[in-house]
C-alpha cells in the first residue's frame, strides 16, 4: 500500500540533496583552501625538483670516457708518480705506508671531477688514496678532516691546500684514521 501523500512529501524533503551553495556554507572555506594550498605546494615541489636530464647523462658519460686512461698496474712508485705527472701536470708521488704494496693507479671521476687514485694492498685490506687538485678559483673546501662510514667502507677525508684527499678502505675507522695521521701527514 502506498504511503500517504503528506508522509511521502516529508520523506522526499528529508532525502533531498542540499544545493551546492548550502554545502559550502555549512563546511566553510578553510578546509578547502588548506587542501588547495597543500596540493599547490606538492605540485610546485615536484615540478621544481631537478630531474636528471639526458644532456647531463651525455655530459657525465663524456667525462667518464675522458677520464678513462691507461692504468698503472704494479708496485712501482716511480711509475705511479710519472703517470700522475703526465695526467695532471703536477707532482703526486705515491705515499707508501708500512707493509703496503701498490696494486694499481688510475685516473677516475669523483663527483664529476678528475681524481688520481692509488690502490694499496695492506695487511689483508684494500686501501684507496684519492687526490683531486684544488682549483685556484674553485669553491672553498674545508680543511677539517672527517671520518665517515658509507656502504660498509670507511672514508677519511681532508685537504692540504693543494689537494682534496680521501682514504677509503674496509679497515676499522680507528686504524684508517691512525694510518692517515701517521703516513699521509694529516694533522691530529
């Protein structure tokens, strides 16, 4: 049996959709403005973040190809010094820690800059000594020595005014720091 007309009218009125204007007035503008501002901020951050460009990839590949030079294999410190003189035009003799042997020397890229790297075998560990010539008008670098651990390796960094330098090894941090201070003239 159908509902009486008066009851049907009240039910339809109660279920009727409120007009949009009424809904905005009840909720207010603040939450909608906050949501819009959040979306705008996120969009701005996404579009402003530097995406790796194809041009940068080509430039990085070119630089890595330019750095690919012959590698000096073997324990001759004189050959290493001559190699770096030819590559960098400056004196970079190999430092010889006690009980170490040079395994190789090469030119590599560190953060897009050409670096000299000498690799040593030392008491069951591999030790790499990096040197990057400091540009006379380049950005200022800190003289403070730092010790960090990255991906299971210890990295000890410093500069001597001529070169940014780093020792990288799988040896314990205390040993690496002591080695740097004893053989690589790093101030304590």
